[in-house]
């Protein structure tokens, strides 16, 4: 018997009533089936996530693709090379990067192209 089978009928009935506003054809059996298909036998949600492209990752982080490539090279982001041009980045590594940040000494500041004098 799994955790899903232990959900009381009254709880399932209330959940169905709440969700029927958004999914009118939903039944208690349908909800139970959907929940059991979503979870593994041990009650855990499947860990499979879609890998992100370099462009998607750059958009999320607000940086360039060159920066994403540097983060991959420096192992700041976990990536899988499917082919030489096809790279997928683990979404969890993006969350980790956002949570811990980039150390200040690793932040690249472009060299100044020239200083302007301000006439007073």
C-alpha cells in the first residue's frame, strides 16, 4: 500500500470539489490516478528535469552566452555536451549559482577604453 492509497475519501472529495472549478471533468478516481502517475513507488516526485540551453540560461541569469560558457568551463554551472554544439545545463546548478553567487574576485570588469577628463 502506498501513501496515495492512504488518502481518506473525504480529503479526496474536498480536493476534487476545489479543483473542479478549473478542471470540470475531474473525478476522485481521476485525481488518484494522476497523483499515482506523478509519484514513484516510494512516494517521491521524479527528479527528471529538462536541461536548459545556453541562451535560456543566459536569459535567466541576465548575462551573455560567453559568460555562460565561462561558467561552464569554470564548473560554476553543470552542463552536458550532447554534441559539440548542443549543450544542456542542469537547472539545479542555476539555482545553486543564484543562491551562492559569484565571488567578487571572479567578477570580470571590462578594461576601461580611456579616461575622460572633466573640465571644470
